[in-house]
């Protein structure tokens, strides 16, 4: 059985789709859901699905390697970042080289990097009058949104589409592809 940990900071709609997609899977299990926000709805989703959770504290996360012990306890093989807003520290990138995937709501390398998350991305895409946007699923390294790209999917943008319309169209792609891409990476 391959065990996945999902890291999320907020709503967790991507995490919810991943959990649903892998429910009763023969060889892959969402073994742990981790958040940096005690009030994140994703933790409620975890409880509803009887998935263990872990709350991160910034000091511990960046100044100790205690998390590696927790991940080992749950025999975690792979990490999916599903709306996780903290930069992944070097010890974790190194311990899980090419085993951490992130989903970014834009077509990297454009519209990536520090501060480019959520609506900030879609507002920038809209301001630049882009004709398309989309998603990028990539391996994680020590820099925001710069790891090797695994998969991209795009969607057209009409001139009258405002940032919230763009966000909705991109979120559909996230939900459609992140679960199946994660599954394919674990089955390789
Ligand atoms: C999504 O837009 C995702 O691309 C980005 O953070 C957001 C997560 O949304 N990384 P949710 O918490 O999964 O609903």
C-alpha cells in the first residue's frame, strides 16, 4: 500500500477530490492530512473521512525536522500540496525528492512565485488580458513553483471573463486532473 500525505491550508476542495478519488483504492491510501491552520475546513473533511490529521506550527516546521518522524510513523511515500501556502523547507524537499507534487492555478513558469496564489494569480492573468490560463502540476523544490513540471492543462479566457470566472474554470481543471495525476505517479 502506498501512503499519501496531503498538505492544505484552506478550503481543501482539491484534497476532498483526491480523498474521494482514492477511496477504497487497492494500492494507494490517503494516510494523513496536514494543515498549518487549525480552522482550515480541510481538517473537518479529514475527520469526516476518518483520516488522521496533523497541525503544523511555523517554528517547528522550519526549525526542526520533527515532521519527518511524524511522516515516517504514517509510512508516507508521497506528499501532495493542495493549496498549501508555506514554502517547503530544504530538509523536507531532500527527504522526499521528486515525491512532493504541487498544483498551481496557472500555466507556469508565468504567474508563479512568492505571493502568486489564489485570486492573486487570476487577477494578474486577467490584468494581462491573457487568452488562456490553466493548471500546472509540478514536483516541488526549494523555490516556490519552480520544480519540474509533471502536467499542464489549459482553458480559454474570453475578454469578458473576470478573475472569479477564471478561477472557477481553473478549479474545474484542478479537480479533474490532480487526483488522477497523483494516482498515476504512485502507480509508476
Ligand atoms: C487552488 O487554487 C490551488 O490551485 C492552489 O490553492 C487552491 C486550493 O484550493 N494551490 P482548495 O483549498 O483545494 O479548494
